[in-house]
C-alpha cells in the first residue's frame, strides 16, 4: 500500500535532531525523499549546544534505513544563498519539491544581550522566510508549506519578559504565524497550501538542558530533568509536560499529505489545552 506522501520530496530545515529529524523520518516512512538542512554548529548567544555534523549523519542513516533517498547539507538558514544551494542540490537529485517544513529554531531565553534578540529573529523568523524563498520557484499546485510556530506566539506576554532573547523568540513566532496566514492567501490561487503548527513544549534538546532546568525550577539549587517536569505539567490543563517530537510529526504528515488538500491558512494549536483559558470557540456569537 502506497504511503501518504509516496513519491514526494520534502525540504526540512533543522533536520539534524529533535523535531526536524523526527519529521524527516516520519515523512520517509510514508514514502517521501528528503532534503535535510542544518547549521551543525553553535550560535554564541544560545545557552545550549546545537546539533553537530554527526547528528545530521544520523538523520541520513535513519532515512536511508527506510529505503528512501536523502540529500543532507550543512547550511545556515539565516543565509538565503546557502539554503538556495542546498535546495538546488536536492532538485538536481530528485527533480522536484513538494513539501517545505521550516522547522529550524533556537531559544535564547534569559539573555539580555541585543545579539540574542537578533540571533533568534534571524533563525526563527528570517530563516523561515528564507526557506520558503529558496523553495518557492520549485513548488507546483498541490505543494504544502508547513511552518513551525509556538504557543509562545499566541500566549500574550508568555516569555516576553524573559530577557531580550525571550522577547525575540515570542516576536519571531508571532510573525511566523502572521506570515503563514498571509502567505496562504498569496498562494491559494496556485493551490499551494500554507499552514502553521504551534506546539507546546516539545521534548528536544532545546528544552532538555541545564539552562531550562534552572529557568523552570529556580527554587531548586541544582535542578535536573525530573525536577522540571512538574513545573511544566502545572502549566498544562491536560497535565502534559511536553510532547514527544513524533506527536508533532503526525501533524506535519497530515499537512504534507493529500488528506489536507483543501486545508490552508490554519494555525494548529498542538498545545494540550494550554491556550484554552485565553481563547474562545473562534466563531461568531
């Protein structure tokens, strides 16, 4: 039985680990070939280690183990020419591009350095725009563009007070939400869909590190992962500390597949009810 994205090609940024790797594997399981992009280097204002070349190699290994093809390249999403070069290599190999998953993201929460604000805007907002820009000339009717937002985009003031870096994160994700909505309007006539997924906390290296332990448990002298979990659960109406990346990948698969062929301009809240206290049904009363 054919997979749900059989014969399609997906560009995924931030593909070396975490959500990006999970999305690459899930789409490959359903028949897609992958163009995988990641920086594979640290950024000075980010308080945790970013992915390495060995992580990207592992993504390649896992995709190829599924008998799918993959072109993997190190590239900085802040630099449009690097993304264009990676996409061009993928097009030369596969001949088409059907899915864009603009996933690459960083969190510089806690830093008051202006550079922290600019770095997170560069990756989380301009990197998304660059991914779409690099892919756009190759997209045809039926293509799907999937952007990674955050509940931070929709929770007013959620992390705006967490230093320049936190403000930058919230600013970037709010503008990703708006960009996705307006881009969907631009591409609707060409039958290219654009949707945004807003996950709550996700169990990746962005959350699972000493910096975040201390941010969520300042009352504990040397907090660890287990100390942080109750603090995360307390913020969720469904008692969800964080989602496994694979749960987000199921939403990516839906938007990538023909199951959502008439769905565009959506802001999917994958949040365990986190936003319920501040939202209504979204319909006229």
